[in-house]
């Protein structure tokens, strides 16, 4: 048997160029201790690469400490719709209802439509949330997006972009998912909501470009929330993403010698079910947080067959800081 020469044994293995650099972001970090533990477990198992922190959530301080301990890349999940504002001067605020809470996912959207929201108060709250993030972590967010996609809403998007640009936060999220409209299994109310999110996101692109904000080429995650997450549905979403044309060719982009590498973000919500009365942003945990959906996502994201799918499709996982 002929033994390989020393030169041959030293020759490095050349890995094929990835087709996609994928950021997998665990949203709602800080929501409750059970969410925090599930997100950390998912990160340590390689299921996510990045987290988005809710600074007005009940376990945000613990979340920031966990991120520091485990070196988890972290951005800000700006929240204008759930719980209590962090800006101390918001007592007489258009952002809150009579109980002192934000108006909710739908209520905030309705208030925006009726022009009942002060954009100056939106700006003050966004800046206050960045300040709290920096107090908790010691650094600026590596990216900033919106809880329940509030950052792409009409008028809010302009204020959001101004704050992100002035503070030099490099990345945001543009939730336009390829293949969304062919997902016939989605309930009608979700299809309507996601279609509106998509329209708002598309309308945000020229605003974000004007302020020099970047985002990954492709977004995934609307069609794979909760029980809709499966290896099959993730494979479908990845196939649509790999075939998609970037929303903006200049939005981001490491590139190889031959063809550009597509950049993408997958939004996920792993965790363990919240205990009743423990967690949330001031009003207690919501139904989704107490359901089995969070742990279902955790189990799918840490399934070895998902890693095999990434390898098969030449998808390389990374964080925003690696783009």
C-alpha cells in the first residue's frame, strides 16, 4: 500500500464555497427565565447564532448576563407594542393605554393608521431602549429590528431608520419572505397579517437605503413559526431563498471569486414554555409563550437532520458580525 507523502498529508482540505451565509436569530431574549434557558441551550447546541433582546422584558438583565457568559452575539428587539415603555417621561404618552401598557400588536397598528401616535415619543422610546441595551451589555446592538415587525410600519420606519443610522447600528431586518404566498396551509388571518408585514417591509426599503442601513439579502421565518416549523418547511423556505433575487444587491454581501454568496436571516423563537405569571414585558407571558410551540422550535432547530440539510445545501451559519 502506497503511503501519502508528507506534502499530501499537509495539504488543506478545500471546502466548497457556501451558497448562503445564514444568520439564525432567536427573538424575544429576556422574555422570561424559561425563554432565556431555551435560547441559551439552542445556541450552545448550534441551532441559533444570534439573539435579539427585549430590554423591557422581565428577564432582560439575566439574558444580558447569559449572553456575556456564553459569548452570544446580540442585537436589540425594539418594542413598541407589548408591555411597559422604558422611557421614564412616557407617562402622558400616546404610546400607552389607560393601564400604562403599549397598545398591543394590532392596537399599535390601528393607532398609527389613525395618526394617534406621536413620532417624537416613538423616537424617545427607541433611543431609551438603545440606552438600556448599552447599560445591560456595555456595547451597541450589532443589529436592531422590531418586535412584531413594528419597525417597518408607516412613519415609524423613518424614525427607526434615523435612530439606527445616527447610532451607527449596522444591520436591520426586512421581513419579506420568498415563497410566502404559496404557503396555502397558513390560516387566513396569518396570511393577511404577513401580507401586510411584507408590504410594509417593501415600502421600508427605500427609507433604509436612504439612511445607509444594511440587511441580509433574504429573510426567512414567517412561514416557519411555532408548529409550522419542521425540517420539511425549513427545506422549502431555504429552497425559495436560494432561488430568490436579493431585495437590494448592495444591502450586504461577502462574495467569492466566482459568484456572490447570498446572505440571509432566519427568524426563530426557541425556548421552554413560560410558567403562568412569570415573564413578559409587564403584562405577564402571552399564550404563544406558554404554549409548546417554543419548545417545538427548539427541538427542530437542534435536530441533527437540520444540520445535514445545511451541509447538503451549502448553507454556512454565522452571526450579523460575520456578514
